[in-house]
C-alpha cells in the first residue's frame, strides 16, 4: 500500500512539473483551469448570496478586500509575472547560478518589504477605510477595519505565490500555475461552509486567507524540482533595476484598481447592497475575461519575450496576431451569449436564499453592461503584456491612466445624468427591464467601467499598430466573421429561450438551467455552422488544436511553435 501511494504522489508531482509547449495547448490548459476556478468562484458567490444576500454584510465583506488587494497590486508588482518572466529567462540563458541569485535577492527584498507595508497598514487601517469608503455608516467602520486587517495576510501569501509562479512560467510549467486559483477559491468555499454560520463574514475572511495559503503552497514543487528554493540574501544590487522596471507596471495596475476603488466608493453612497451587486456582476464578467484574455495573454507572454529578445520581430508580430485573432474569435460570441442569457446566468449562479428576484434582475443588468467591453478588456491584457515583453512599460502606463480618467469622469457624468434626466433613467431601466427596482443608479458604474475599458483597449491597439505596422489588417476578417456569426447566434439563442420557456418550468433552478443550457447549445451550433459557411480560419485552428491532447503534448521550446 505504501509503495503504491508513493508512486501516486510521484506521478502527481511529475504532472505538476510537466512542461507545456505551443500557444494553443498552453492557452487551452490555462483556460480549462481558469474555467474550473471560476466554476468554484460561482459556487463561492452562490453560497455568499444564499447566506447573506445583496445586503450590508456582503457590502462590508467586498469592501474589506480593497485595501489588502491594493497592497498586493502595488507591493506585489515587484514579483509580477510580466516583469520577472523575461528577466528570469534572460538570467537562465546566462547560467543557472544567475537565475538562482536573482530569485534569492527578490525573495529577501520582497519578504522585508511586504511585511513592513502590511504592519503599517494594520495600524493605519481605521484612517484608510474611512477615507476610501466615506459612504459607510460610522457603526459599520469597526467591523470593516477588523475584516480588512485579517485580510492583510492574503497579499503576503499571494505575493510569494507570484514569485514562485514567475519561476514556473519562465520554465513553462503552466500546470501548477493554472491550478493555484482553483485552490484559492476552494479555500474560500471551505471557509464559508465551516465558519460562516458561526462567525458571519469574518468566517469567510478566514477562508480567503486559507485559500491564499493554498495558492502559494502548490507552487513549491516546481521550485524544489528546479533546485531554486530561495534563500535569504541581502545583495540588493540587482533589485534597483527591477524596481525601476516595475514602477510603470505598478502605476498601470494601480490606475485600473483605483478606478474600480473609486466606483465602489460611489456605490457606498447608493442603496444598501450596491457594492454587492457591483461585485457579483464584476465577478461574473471576469469569467470570460479570465478564460480568454488572461489565458491567451499569459500563454503568449514567455514566447513574446523570447522572440523579441532574440530580435525575431516578424515572428513576434505573428505570435501577437495569432493571440489577438483567437481572443476576438472567442470573446465576441461569449459576449453575445452573456448578454442574451444574462438573467439565466445570474439566476443559476446566485438565485437562492437571501438573494431575491430584485437582486437577480439588477445583477443581470449590471453583468450585461460589464460584458460589452469583454473584447477590449481581453485585448488590453494582450497588448500590455506585449509591451512588457519588449521592455516598454511607459506607453501602457499613460494609456491606462487616460482610460482610468475616462472611467472616473464617465461615472460622475452618468450618475448625475441618471439622477437628473428622467428620460435617460427611463431609457436605461426600460432597456434592462428594471423599472420597478430601487437602486438602479448602480448600473451607471459598470457602464462607466466599460466605457473606460473600450477607450483603453482601442488606444493600445492604435499604439501597437503604429509601432508594428500591418498588424491590424489581418484581424478585420476575423472580426467580420466572428461578429456576423455571433449576431445570428444571439438571435437564435433568444428565440430558443422563448420557445423553451413553454417547455421547462422556469420558476425552478433545474428549469431555468435547462432553458439557458439548451438555448446556448442551439446558439453555438448555429454559430459554428455560419463560421463553417464562411470558411473561418480560426475555427479550423481551434479544431486542430483540440485534436492535440494537451495532457500528452510533446514538450517543445517556447519558440518552436507559434500556433
């Protein structure tokens, strides 16, 4: 029995340490685990919605994340994938000792830095939460401070996980990196089940910390197998360069995060539950963004960095074209499906317990307004990483700054217009059928976010076209094919919804799930048929890639297959 268990453990470790080659294989692997992670995230959010509903307690819980997350985004940028992967690849090519020395220095510096920042944040937390969330009532501030302090453990674990994950990515060990978010959500679910009934949202925070720990610990097998276990080293001579390199990325991420923080601050002034509605819908729209945009941009990033450093400009552009084409190919139809099936998605995901019908309809409307910018959000991730792979970090910084400013001004303008113009308010409420629901002002926040995301993605596209000419033209055919098939797909999906409502009992969970599922299947089949008639190249490439078994794909060098 004991040898058999040892053999099983050995096979699991070999699986985690497996190298994955090829853009599509890596992207589909990351996408598969991202989808699994988001399924668990939906289970997590459904449990939260069932137990707490879109009310004051969940508003506090989601607000408590914001300051620890901001620390992770700013302090954690020192060990971000976008900065470290090209550097680790470069150091490894110089010699294994060079890579290990860099990892030791980063580990030592980051350990001191993140602990110092977290201790300072712990003591000034009462001041921070009162500034960031001025709309909360005074009696809620102590609980918000307590939750925020507990969650300060999360950026520490996730920061170290990022460092270890950068090593895994540089060595093309995508399996272990892909599994980590799944374990993170699993930890939160365990916290909800074990502690929510006794400790309320504080019990959920326990689960968040446990999930962050799992996110970190799963990365260790790759570190151990590569002989790169970090040790304390206080030679910080190379850290200055990394800090200077990471500062633009830190500001870039901070701008995006501050714009979300600003939207949540506005939500704290609106109807109770507005922060929860915003957060639930934002989490749902993150599913296609992570499955498509994050997966393709992460899978392409190591190869982009390698090609550019080797001076292979045309292959670099070809890799970007392949990634962009497939992001467009997947994003547009999923956007259409999410818009058409938004009510079914929200009801299946959250519709139980304290999450009532009004919450469902408002979240569905917010989801539709978020997801309309999915294509540009996904392309933004790709363009930003392409610039990072070339070492150009200032351009995405300034473009994201402009996009963040647009988001902030759009939010102010839209909320003012919504409250002052009865025509505009009636138009939005009638469009999403939420006329009889209080708190519809919150819908202006996802709309502002999408407007900012659209301009950010568009400006990055224009900038990339100017830097790498002849990039956009091959994408026009992809856009035309995908948009045309998606419109037809959406139409038949909508017709199927109406027809199947006569067959299934849509007042039950099973009925609403089956109505949405079979309508989705009908729409997808129609969409594929249209793409076949158009002789779509991306559909052929996807079919070919799926025929290759990801789990048995032969390990190849990062530049051997450009998709």
